[in-house]
């Protein structure tokens, strides 16, 4: 790396990967490398890091790093180009597509790992410079069902409406479809401390994961049936007289319909659907209802379903009926996955949203943001396609795409189809740090800076806004995403409004978010540096009625007095069990579920470049039960083909009794023959537009 500060003082910052956003110190060494050391002042991880965070600097110095723009030549290969040529070609192609096919033929695809400043600027760029409605991001594939269910129930979505530090002090936690032991290992201490303090942990997962091994009770439902499981528990809550009638009366609405729906889900019926026995259901209800306080935390398991919003809604119903939401040490929360999965959905890169978590269809929101942006509100486009629908429309409705911070060739459902759609585009530009599988298809690749080479803010799974600091300079030839958008805006005739300094962008973001649900107006870089993080909403003093100009403290805990609905009451959702979009049949008799392993992250674009992580997790595998393996004549390590209606993937068998006999599991971090997302089903949730990553029907075959 070049341009490194002449100092060995550690820079306190945060990990580039998951939503826990662990604190770490970075120190540049004389040989150009960067050392990671413990940062004990950040309370979430208190210095602990998983292997991904510890080895993150390896990606900064990776030989795979791009240090020059690349342009596709007449011969079809990617060749180095100057920044002027590359930006000129991107701007020229975007302008040509718009002139020939209209603004909505331009697509923009962002990512949940982008800083708040980048997500904000990307949304503004799409709507103000390109004038397109066609912008969405990969966070749609992450937690959008939890967000939709949270808004429906509470009037507001903040992943965790309470800080992680509340977990050890509650009485019982139900973790649904979440495996923090692998996805965010330093967070496991919260659950260990919970148990040390006398609390109980229930894990709902079709696999006996490392997290499930630590649980007091592990429920292993058939994939796609946890909605029924939650309803079965609610049925028992009612039948056993455990409803908190006073709370339901005072703080909720819609109970009668939700109660009626749950009463149709007899425990024996739920046992038949889920495979979870009635005694197990009763035990779960007893454990959840016994203490004064309890929580339900969901992750991708219940969320990545074509009924994800209702599945999360069913778990929220359980919390509401037992008086667990909006009370100290109790509630429902979502453990967001991507680094800025929370902030990434708040600042306008989502198809239906404006900064501050405002709705794009709300006239007052449009007026407010348009004023900050200095444009006519009527010039702002309306909502566009959701992420999978956008990718599916490439080459037809959408002719040119600008993609930043995502690798859908590996991470999108029905990935072979998405890859084919990307290839059919008139023009594709990708900003990335390495030549990802998606960047390799591009007409222009723009090499950009990484976490440690730039400043910016991230919003963690707790809703805590954090400052990631620049610790080193970027390599020669690399520019920041903000510089890319500034350069493109200028070439497309918009000279102002696209600053390249993150703090300047944040100052504008503060104004754009002021008065919105996710209000950041009382937060600035100085404060973040001083306090180590601030929970939103945090209005500026002038917006805090009666505060007399005092600094707003931020809001670690939401909903304690009222929910964010018009009448302050939480809403039950009258939901019922329904089958997954694809149920097993004779041709495809087994269920596939997908997920992560501890040593890789998302599409692996970064972590697959780290030797230590590759040694720990070198490639994909198919986890299957010994009974299924015996039926197929497959032994540990034998190649196994998994075939769905979308394609075929091959990977070595990993035989374990820790998975249901009717289910196989594949991690999704790898491209090529073992790409799990070749198989996954893009059936969408009608509300959140989340694809059904977590369950589809497959056939499993031994490979000769
Ligand atoms: Fe980074 Fe997440 Fe690991 Fe923490 S748990 S070090 S944030 S990847």
C-alpha cells in the first residue's frame, strides 16, 4: 500500500465484514502490511474477533487486488485503461441507453456492505443523475422479510430494538434460524452469559449447528415450517392461559384475528407439519413463558422464505401475546447479517425508500428529500423493481447496469439464470476491489478502495451508528466509490451534489434523514469518534422539542412507551401456515437449505482471497444424514450431485447425524460446480420480495 501515514499509532476502527461490526485497532507496519490488534473499548466484542476479522488485512494486500480500471476490448478481453477512459465509457453507455430506451432501462444494484455515505450517494445518483426508478440492493436477499414484518407490527424496523447487552439479562431467548456461533462468533458470549445467569436458550434450526449444540432446547423443524411452529406455540400459550391479557388490551391491536388463526394450529397438526413433537412444543412454551422477560431473535432461516414476512410475523405474534415486546429486557429482534445491512436499508438504495427510512411514495418524504437534494419532488422517480426482479429483467427491461458492492453471480438465487441475464446486458459496469465472478462479466471494471483505506459510517445490527476510520492510504490506481459517483455525475452533466469526502456526504445525509424514522440528524463524525457509536433515532437538538438545545443521547431501546404506529399500538398479524413454494415430490424428494460457514463470508469475493480462511474452509460441501447417505451409497467425502428444477451442483458429502434425514445443506460462498445458488428458488415473498433461499426441493445423487 502507498500513501501510508508516517505513524505507528493504532487507528480504532471496525471489521469490514458482518453486522456485528466488531471493533479493532489497525496499525500500519513498515513493510506495508497492516496489523490487527484488540480494541477492548468497543463494548460489543471487547477485543474478540473471529478468523475473518483477524485476517481482514490480507485482502488489502491481496495479489488479486485490482489497481487499474479494466475495459473490455474489441477482442472481448478485459484490458487496463485510464480512469478517464473508463469513466468516460461508463457515462457514455449510460447516457446512450437512456437516450435510446428511457431512464428506466438503466439499473443500479448496491450492497449491504456499502457505508451509509455510499448507499446514500448511490440512491441519490440513481434518482437525480440517471433519473431511474430501477435501483435495489443485495440486502433485499438478507433481512427484508424481518424489516417488512417489523414495520407491519411496530411501525418501524430497526433490527434489534434493544442493545445486545440486554441478552444476558433476559430470562429466555428463542433463536430462530440463526447460527451466530458460525456467522458472528464473538456474539456467542451474550448467549453463554445468558445461560450462566440462569436464563435459557432455545434454538430453532433444521440442523444441529454449533449454536444449537449450546442450547437448552433444540427444535429441528422441517425447513419452511417455522411459521407453523410459532403458531403451535401460540396455540399452547392460549390453551394454557399464558396470554398477557392486560398487555394485549393496552398495547396491541388485532389480537382476535391472530388468536383465531393460531387456534386452528393444534399441536398435533403442527407436529405433523414440522416434525417437532408436542412435548417439545410444550417445553418450549414453558421455557419461554416462565421468566418475566424473554426475547425472540430471528435471522435468515425464517426470513429467506416466500412467506418470510408472515413467518417473522408469527414469531412477533408470540412475543405480543405474552407481553414481550416494548418491555425492558424483552422483545423481538432480527440479527442482520451484512456489515451495513441496517444502514444499507435506511438511506435510499432500496427500490421503495428515500433517506432516513422514508417511503418513496410519501409526498411529504419526497418534498423533504427533494429540497435537500435541490431538485423538484416531481422529478424523483417512483418505486422500482426489487432485487431479484431487477436482475431477472436484465437484458430485457433493463439494458445497462451499474453494480457496486455485490456479487450476484454467486449470491443471487437461481444464479445460472442471473449470470445469463448479466451476460445479455448491453452494458455492465462493476465497482469492486477484486475481479469477482460478476466483475469478470463486466464491460468496465472500476477498482475501488476498501474499508481500511477510507472513512465512513456503518450502522450495526443494534442500530448503533459507528465510525469506520481510514487507517492507511489506498494503492495507486484505486479510487473510492464516492469518487466514482462524483466522476460519473460530472460526465453526465451534474457538477454539484456528489462530494467525494465521506464526512461531507454524512452532513447532507443528516439533513436528509432529519425528521424521518431513522433520524441521524443529531449524529456527526466528531460525536461518533468521541462516543464510539450512537443509536438512532438521534434527532438534532433543534428538532428535540423541549430539549433546550441539549445533545440527544441516542435511543438504545425502542418502543418502551409506545410503538411507532399511528396509535402507538403494536399490530398482530393474522397469519396461517402454508406450504413452501416447492414441496418435495417423487422427482425431487429432498429439501435443500443453504447457509454460511465460519471461515467464509457471503459470496466469498473477499474471504476466498485469504489463505488462512481457505485452508479452514476450502470449498463447498453437501451435508446429509447418514440414512440418506446410506440409501445413496455415499461415504464421507464422496462427490454428491444435488439437482433442483434450476440446475445441478456437485460437492463432496459431509455425513452428519446433525441434520434431518429429509434435508441437505450447502453453504453458498463458492462459484462454479459447487455453487449452491444454482439450485435455489427465486419464489418471492409477496410483501418483502425476499427470495426463498432457505427451502427448495432437490434430488440427491451419488456421482460415479
Ligand atoms: Fe468481523 Fe463479524 Fe467476525 Fe466480528 S464476527 S470479526 S464483525 S466477521
